[in-house]
C-alpha cells in the first residue's frame, strides 16, 4: 500500500473514531513470524545481483550531510562500514572498531580500530580519519555541514586521535548508549579522507571501506558497484567477502513492480513492506518463483499522532475515547491483511524499550462512550507527564513488517555472521550485501 493511500486511510479512521463509539465494530487476527529460504548449502562465489529499491537517493551519499531513507542506507551499507554493527540480539559488536570501551563513569570512550583496513582509494583506516569523520558528523569539521547528526551527537564534547589506531571520545554527560549511536541504523558510515574533503562532489565520489566499490551512478536508473578485492572481512571459505562480483541497485517506487520483477527475472531481490506486498510476495513464493524473508523485529511502528497542544486532544478523556473506539485488530486486517502485528507501544520487538504488555486501552466501545461523556464535562487542560500508553499520548496501531523477496537462486540475504554469531534480523534499514551469493 502506498504511503499516500495509507495516510488517507488512517486520517479517515481518526476522523471517524469518536463517532464510531456508538456504532459497534468487528475484530481481526494479526499475523507475525518470519519465513526464510531454507537450507542454502555453502556460499558460491561470482555473479551479480540486481536489487530493486523503493526509491532513489537524489542527494547522494555525502554521509555527514545526507538524510538517508531506507533505500539510501541500503546502498550506503554496500560502500561503507560502520564502527560497530548489531548482532542477532541487537547488541553492538565489532566492525571497523575492534572494541569500544567506556571508563567507569561512561563519559569517556576508547575506540580501538581494526588494523590493516584500507579505503577504496588505497589509503589506510586511521584514528585521524575516524576522528575527522566523527567531528564532521557532529558539525565540528570545516567544510562539512552536518544535518541530522548535529543533534544526534550533540552530547560529544571532544574527539581525539590518541595514537594511529585509537580514538578517545569524551561526552558532556554519561552516555551508556554511545555504542548504539556509532551504528545509528547503518547511517554512520566511515568515509575516506578524500571524500570527506571533496568540496564539489562529496555526494558522488564515494570512498568507503565497504565490500563494494562504486562504478557508476545514473540517477533514477541504477547504481552499480563491483567487489572490493581488498575487503577486510572473510567469508565462510576463509577468503575475503563479498561473494558477488557485482551488485546493481535500481529504484522502483511501486512495490508491485518490484515483486513482479523478481518473479519475472527483471530483479534478483527487492525490499518490500507490509500487508499487500507481503501477501503478494507469499503468492509467488507458493508458486516457486521466489524466496521471502520477513520480520517485524527492530522495526518501525505505525501510529496516530494526536496534537495535544489544543482541543480536543489536550484532554485525556478525548485521547482515551479515540484509543478505546479504535479497533486496531480490524484496522490491521483492513490496511495490512493481518500480515502485521498490532503494536503495544512505540518500540518494536527487539528494540531497547520494548514492552510486550502495556496499559494501552483495548477496543471497548462502552469505555469510549464514558470517556466522551467525561470529555464533554471537562474543564481546564490536563497536564502531560512521561507515561505513554495509559495516557494515550499516541495510539500505536501496528509494527511495520519488512521483507526481502529474492529469486530462488539468491541466498545469504541477512548477511554474514557477526562476530561469530548470527546476523542482525532487522530489515527496516536494509541489510548487509557482503554475504549475498547466487547459485552458479
């Protein structure tokens, strides 16, 4: 379902919910779980994958200044590496950094870099380059104008290269979650010094340490890359990743076209999201035309955002009336064919902060009517506090469900092992392509 259509549907639900308290409603079942592509056998080397993405990244990949959606992050993860990466549980594990260790008070962090890593232009990964990257991300490097990370990394006080492979970061306040910010959903890739200092074409002249090297980018048509022969990470056969010789990303805004493209051989893999697309993907899987892996872990959440700055939603009873009158199970069936799971709060399963059982009001028309009556009698404004669900500051509907649909000949979708363990299962910000391989 397209974004515009979904927005119109949810807006209509919000507009009708209060009056629906007098009308009754039905129920529905939400589905969850994951499907994979089975026993793949040992990875094979060579070949190419054409990967369909949901959109183009017109502004390019000058990472410190970029505002990347999922398609842009997917391409970035082919070209760049981050200092850390999540494992199957979401815990941060080494990538370009061998270790990231705090002092006793969590306001000084020591980053020890992996030795022998080279950028695509042949230069070394050094502490000085990483320091310059972190400074550029936080808006403290001349020539680069940080956007998103100017705020995300505001708690950093100083960054120093204390030797060739060691970076020391001090923070303004204790920051136990700092390692997760060095990942930042794959957005905080480390770029080569030449790209960092490129005043004219930082967005196009990409220099990373990642498994693939950019060869050509034709906007709104394709982004092509070839394997990095000097990549630092090894595959299961003890040889450098990636397994593929080439990868090509193609923007295709229509999910149906991405799915049909995999079925017909136009694409080898594609990123898809939520109800209609998952259902369509399952159909061609049943026909033996594709593999499909899906998950709601570490995903986004769909929700109704209520404007509490003015009436009527500055009143708790008004918010609770909407929450109680909204049949989220039925909404999930209508919008997503029950393929997604009804959400219990703002954080998806696997995410820090996830709570399975929250006091989010269930569908209850009698309760909704009582809150409507209380709202009508209310005077004055209600003061906000920090509680989420039982104060209905937002009405969470479903966890998003992302999937990668691929040709039966494509394997290794979730990527290689992470620090000896299973790879991160989240698909909301793309996945590593270094572990992709195809049948010969």
